[in-house]
C-alpha cells in the first residue's frame, strides 16, 4: 500500500487537525501508525480505535466521492504539496489543533504549490459592514493584480468579498474549507466556490462529505494561515475566528496585518486590539500589504505626499518670508522683512531662494506669493 | 530689573520659539542676553538688533494690553511654571523651533503647573469629519472625567471638539495659541476661548497682540506637546500640523497616540501612517488613552470580552462535545459520542464537565445545549 493510501486511511481513522496526530507523525511512518491503530493497543485514543470497524466501507465511500466530484488527494512530498504547510510541524500545538495535515483533498485545476508560493490570506467577519466588504475586495484585487493568490475560507462577508475581489481581477484564489472539498458550504456561496475551483482551488483536510463543526473551523484556520505568506484581517469583532487565523499566522512567523476602521464600529474592534497589542501591523491599502508580504528586507518606494513637506524643508528664515508673502498684496522687500522679523538683506536673500523654487514671484513694485506655493 | 522683566524684554526683542534663543539661554542669563542685544554686537542676529529701537514703546504697549485683558506673565522658576516645559531644553532642535519659552502670557483663573500635571493633548484636523469631532469630544470627556486636563490649540475641528468635550464634563482645558493670549483666534471660537479661560487657561509665548503665522503655529505645537503628558491625534491628513505636534511629543519622550478611522478617509491617513511607522500607539477609547498616559508600568485592567473565549478555554474533547450538542434535539450519550468522534465514556465525562459549567443540560432521554452556551 502506498504512503498516500496510508495517509488517506489515517485521515479517516482520526479527526484531521487533531494535534496528537501531528505529534505521532513526527516519529512514526503513516503506514506504521495505521497498523498500530488497526491493532488497537491501549495507547491508541478510543475514537480512533472505534473507527477501525467501518474503515474499509468509508474508504470506498470516499473514493466514490472523489471520483464523482473530480477531487484529488495530495500528500506531503508530492510535487503539488506546498512546503509552507510543513511549517506547522514546528509550531507548538498551544492552539490545540496542530501539525501539518495528513493530506489535502483538492477540487480545481490550479497547482497548489505554485499558487501558494506568493499568497495572502484575507479573513474577517462574516457579518461585516459594507466598509469591510469594500476594503477586503479592493485589497484582494490589488493582491491579485500583483500576481498574489488570495487564500480565504469562502465564508459570508469578508471571506467571500476577498475571493470575489481576486476573481474580478482574473486572479487565482484558494478556498480552504472546514467541510469536505466536494461540499459547497455555505450553500449560498456554491456559485462562488465553483468559480474558485475553475480559477484556483478548493481545498480541505476533511474527507469528502464531512460536515463542518466549530472545531473543524478552528483547525481549518491553521491551514489558511500556513498556506499563505501572510494573513490580513479586515473587520473582526473582539472574538472573531479571524483572530484565531491571525494567531496561527503569528505562530508560524508569517506577516500579520489588520485593517483599521472607525473606533465606533464593533466590527473593527478585533483589528484595533491586534494592532494595539502588537499582534498585527496596521495596513490601509494593497501597497502596504504587498510591502509586508515582501518582508522587512524589501525596498520601500518613496511614498507620495510624505511626511516632510516642501515647507518643512525650507530654511527657517525662508519659511518666515514665505509666511509673510501674500497672494494679492504686493510687498516691498522692506515690508517683507518687517513682517518676517528679518533684516532687509536677509529677506532679500530668502526671496531669491523662494523665487528659484517657484514659491515667490517678483512683480512691479515688489513681491507676491506664487500660485504654486500652496504647500501647507 | 527682575528676571521676569528681562524675559519679557527678550520675548519682544526676539521671535519666541526661535531655536537660537533656547541655545543662548543655556549659557547666558536673560539679563545678560538683553544687554548683549541692546549693545548690538555682530554675533546678534540682525532682526533682534533691529527691534531694539522700538523696545521701550513695545514694552509699554504690551503692559497696557496685559492690564486691559487681565493677562499675567509667568516665567521659569515661578510657582506656576510647569517643569514639563523645561524638558524642551533637552530636545535636539532638529525641528527648527525649540527650547523652553522665555515665558508665557496667561489668561484665566487656573494654575498652569497644577493643571498641566495630569494632562493630555488632543489635536487633529481643522476640517475633520463628524466622526473626528465625535471621537475627539468623547475621549476628551473621558479624560476630563478622570481629572485629566485637555490641552489643545483652539482651532476649528478636532481642537475645538476636544476643548468642548472636556468642558462638557466640567473639566479644565488649556488652549495654547499661536497669537497673543489676549486675542480670540479663530474669531469664531471667541465664546469657546472665553469659557476655556473661565474653566482653565489660555496660554501663549507670543506677546499680547501678536498675530499668528505658519511658523508660530509650528513653534506653538511644541508647547502643546511639552505641556501635556501625552499627545493624541484624532484625524490628521498626511501633512497635518497635528503630526508635527506628535513628533514633538515623541522627541520629548511623551506618550504618542492616534485614533484610527476608515482607510477610505483621507482625514485618517496621517493617523494610520503614524501607527504603521511606530510613531504612535493605536487607541480607540478613553480607557486606552488613560492607560498610555499612566505609562507601561501601570496595571492594566482585565479587558471585558477578551481574546480567549470560554469556548477556547475548554479541553479539546469538551469542545467537540459542545459542537455536537443541539438546542432543540435531545441526544443520547451514544449519539453525542458519534457526532464528536469520541467514545461513549469520553463523551459522558465531557457532558458532565459542560453541565458543571452550565453549558449542557441533562433532560428526559438525553442531553441538550444549555441556553447560555452561546459563547461563540
């Protein structure tokens, strides 16, 4: 029996995402572990032992579903397996769901390893505001436009907006589900999931046909965080599941980002808390996100309209002269000097400086502020 | 002649806020410096020399205004002088306006040193949004309610909202002006300035009657930052003067804070940039601000509705059982075990745990989710 088959059996004998599984697979080959569970020693957790009785029937059912829905079973070490997922082996299972998945069921034509290589998770509130939808969709579109795959959970709200934003720009997207990859969950997003599978991938560690539970949503979150180069939270209340994904991203050493919003909105409270606690970097647009994904070593573009204005960069005396000048009132050098608290010679020198920069204009009878000098 | 008189003359011979003044006063007594300027050596800046001719007349004019408007002249070392202002002597004058003021003209009945002791600067955009007005006013009210003096610049927008928020709670407020403390600037805020003077203070380093200029606004900002224990920016565009105040606060080692807003609002762009660049801590409410003012050593209250939910804190098996339970469908222990992927014994143990926590209910024929178990 191949390792892929052993892993498939493991995924049916255990609960995928169970941290004990990850720990055991550090020391034991999948085939050995399957054999040990089938032997049923006292060290094997009861629920795993109980599932042995129906294993063969379930393998057959899963294989039928795989065929019916055009799924494939991808395992560690295969060409399509993204190394990024192996990072989960090195995370302390403090979050109580851990380890790399034993394998992934995949629906869609994309290649997982290639799509995950440059990728961003965009997650957030299901019951987000119109602001959340707009920002998630725009940042996802910017990411897609830069060739970055958008990873999310296909839930209502921020997740769906992020997938849609990426697809709108012709980008690829990966939906990681808490149920079987053959199921459309939530049902209302069936058309979206079909499009995601066409342009990217629908992925799950849960066997085909499996229904989602709260625990499975939580263990699914670690896969979203691990697949992506960084996680962005767009709107999350204080207890949002999106913050769980962010914690996984942090534990994995990935970029962690959050979008701020009005402090009067509960849907941004989790984002603000994450930034305040240093768990996420504040980002406001696609450019910020791409810079964070690129990492601290990346070159940052000079920002348009940066902090230091042209006014700030002028010598102090020239600034006083600029202050003294008017748009409509022609002033003599003497008049400028008086207003600026400078000598006539100093004022004259500054006026020449400002004229060279196009900030002051010499005219009949004296000096005026140049039209372009609106550099507040 | 007293030192207070020497300092008054200095403020009329020089431009208050001129960094050269701060540097000279590190080594020379005010009286000596006045004498040196009056002697007019070549080391004395031209504009200072030029002002000597009209000094006596200006002293008389200022004294008349002081009397007319009920101002007082407060100088370093006097009982009302806040030591906080002396911190300006230790800041590199990189911002090109520096040093402690030679003295302050003050209008109002409050005592400056006492009011500044626990104080918060709230600054921001003149053309702020309704959101900015609301947040500035609310946080200022929270500060006032905690006995913290709100310091600002009496400008339109955020400044005025902050003063008003403090006054609304019966708190004291300090307005630091870029013009003479006798002037109502902007004129539309005259009634507000009158109330501030009644409940707190209107303060300026500029001589009475002096008009504001861009340079004076900038050097005024350092006084706002220095008087307050920390500076909070509520709405600031990328080039807002409020960010200048924040930089001063940073240079002085004071608490630096910014309120986030929608990323779609240009009026929050400066705040977001400051947080992103690590120049300000993100704050969302009065409680955050008071915690920052108290400093890192202060005890932080346990937050309501914190990150770890009751669900997160349950053992993994108990979480699965909680997932499996329903509100309306009574399940046998066997049924719960099947859904949770646990043995009957494990499921039974978890149900007892959940029952003790009031999350599961035992009823005729089996188990139900308890009503209070909405702990998502």
